[in-house]
């Protein structure tokens, strides 16, 4: 198999030769005579089916009166040639061969409109094929790949940290919580105005009007100011990080990870957050709640942000979990060896975690207002965890119906000494994935109830089931365009 890149270059080279030859009114025979080659060989070259020797190429350039570089330019010689090349390439792609329909020779006889339409159809077909790959299983694999990459890099991305630091500083940030005003200034410096509207398309969290330099966000009165700053920063991040329209579900997820990271790095900038955390570590009084309060972000955002900084700057490996009241893991990260349950694809989302872990034990407490601390002995060692429970406003949210969830940050035993709550007396043993740990009913209960119980199962909302359909995964194009049109200045 020839290298596809080379093959493409051969097609372009052939088209350039044909273009120059016909422009000079030469037939294949006439050119063949001038360069001393068989017309059939030249035809193969012009069709990109044969790589010409350097000597032949030199003779062709001479015969056509152009420098060699003119033949070798990667640019198609005309719009028509570009289309012919695109059609040729599409028909050689594996996707086309699986269709079982005959190929069309991209010859001069094809009218331009037909050529335009064929190429357009091929491009759309290829794009849909790319997106269709995102079955729930593919989405889970892409998600797992990203998580493993983040874990391997200790969830620290220096380039995003640097850009965020530079931008917040340029907008006048000096410390504490990043204000709405500063976020608006950051947008202004990039040529964008932030506008709050109450009719955002339901499928979008924010919409950016690139033409008029506007970023539309939900109403400013929405509870949870952190969410709005984060949304605005994420919308800006797409521009700052020069994102292109995602062509696969994996790309879509990666962009989401990147914009979330960028927003977090703006809301708790490294230049202030790291000295803060170092100080608390020295005092042996690290606590997610203090970090959260110092920067005015949510508990979950603070916990996630800690994973960006703790290993790289403080030398502390750690894990993060968001778990629903039903025990299903909604989001997880670990570079400290915590043994997450996984499905066959390696995905951890949606898996039920051990009942003995702090993330689930915390739901059993009567007083949920304060942090819950626990040591857990597992087959992978002892971990200390700090868990806070909360509830999510949207009913039927992703956290297993009730809307309640827990946020956990934990570390291996040796690192517990840096954290507030290390003196807890709560200690549990988990032997999961051993089914005898917590998944099997207690023998006495099983004996009493086996055959006597008939529960009606709740349908689980498929995690990561939001499949792409429009130009942007999961977003309704028609709704977005209509929205932009309605709000655009005249
Ligand atoms: Zn267990």
C-alpha cells in the first residue's frame, strides 16, 4: 500500500501536469514525443497512478516551460482540479469501497455542478461516518482515554495554566475570587461582549456569535454565580485555545476537558492558588472547603482544581469522585492508585462504587452539613478521604434520580497528615471487587427474602448517551442559528 499522503501528492502532481499540458494545447502524444516517454505512462502519471522518476519530471517541466517547483506545488491548479482531486481521493478511501457503488472517473467530461455535488456528498458522508462512530461504547472509550491521559499527566497542563495566568493578570486580577467584571474585561480584551439572555437554545450552554463578537449566556440572575463566570470563561476558552469544529466525539470531549481546565485555571489562578495551598500544607491544614471559599467556586470545582495543582506543586497524589446517592460514579480521577471499578471498555462512569468507601458512607450520616472524614483499608492500601454531600437542583439529573451526590477528595494514608480531618476515628474495610465485600446480600437476609421480593427497576439514564447530531455534537443547529439571527445587531 502506498502512503496515502504520497498518493494524494501524486494526484495533485498529475493534475498540475495535465493542467499545464492542456493549457499549452498539447496532447498526451505530443508531450510524450517531447519527453521521450510513452503516452500511456504519462497518462498514468497524470492520473496519480504512477510516481514519475526525477529525470522524467525534469523533462516534463522543460517541455512545459516551467520550473520543477511549479509541478511540485501542493496547490491544485484550479477549482475544478481541486474537486477532481477530492473526488479521486474520496473514491479511494476505505469508506467508499464499503459502499459497493461504482466509482466515477473524475474526467473533463463531468460537468462542474455534478462534480461539486459529488464532492459535497462525499465530504458530508465522511463527516457523518466520523460522528456516527460515537456509539455510547465509543464515547466511553474516548472518555476513558482522556481520563488515563490526564492521570498520566497528574491532571496538570502547564500551557493552559500559563495562558489563564496571563489573561487574568492582563485584566487586572490580583487575588481572591475572580469577579464578573474581570471576566467581562477578559472578554473585551478578546473583542467579545458578554450578553445575558433568557432564551438560549435548550441544547446549548452558551452561544458565541463570531461575526458580531458576542457571547450569549443564561440570565445573570441565575443562582450560582460561579457557574456563570465558568460558562463565560469556557466560551472564551474555545477562542483562546483556537478550537476547530470537533470532527469526532473524542475531539468534542477533549475540547470540553480543555475549556473546563482553562476556566478553572482562571477562577483559581496558579499564581495565587499555589502559594495558598503551600501555606495550608505547611500548617497541615489543607481543606477543600477553605480552597473553595478563598476563590468563590463550588465545592466540586475546588476539588477538581485541587487535582490540577496538588500533585504537581505539592507532591501529593490524590483522587476525586463525584458519586450519586445510588452509589454510581458520575466522574472520577485518581493518580494515587485508588482501585476504581471499571466496565469492559475501561470506563468508570456509571459503575457502582464500594458501599464502604467514604463517598457512599457519607450518605448514611444524619448530619450532612459538615465534611465527612474516613480512613478506608482497601486491597490497594489505606486511603484517607474527605467527603461532602450536596444536592443538585435539576430533578432527574444525572445523579441517579434523587439529585443527591457526594464530592470526595482522598489521598493515600501517608499523605493524610497534610489535611484537616486526618484525626478522624472512622475506619472502614473494603475488599471490592470481591463480591463478598458489599455486593452480595447478607446471607441471613438472602435466606429470608430470596424468592419473596419483586422490585420494579428504575430505568437508568444512560451516561454519556448524548450523541452528536448537528455540526456540534449534541447541539441543535437550527435552534442555534435562529437564536443568533434573532439577537444579531442589524
Ligand atoms: Zn465493597
